[in-house]
C-alpha cells in the first residue's frame, strides 16, 4: 500500500494497486477510456474522482441526458 496524490484534485489517498483487491478494481471503465485517463493524467485518481469518471462513462453509454 502507498499514499498517492490524486492527479485531478490533488487529495491524498491510499493506493493498493500492487495487490489484488484494490478499491479501483470494483469500477467498470472501458479499456479505451482507461487509455484516455492515462493520456490526461500522469498518475492515479482518488476514489471520488475515479467514481465520478466511471459514473460519467455510464451516463454517456446509456445516453442519459444531463440535467
């Protein structure tokens, strides 16, 4: 486990990506969108930012209009 700083909002968070069972494994993000994340950010995103990104991806794929 390591402490990282979110590449988007700069908050510190715990990262366990070196081990199986990291919190980020529970989020469904398409491979092409993971590539976009890698292109836009030089490191991991915190749980809140990555959850927001995943939720936006779901809305776009379901064509849910924004309010």
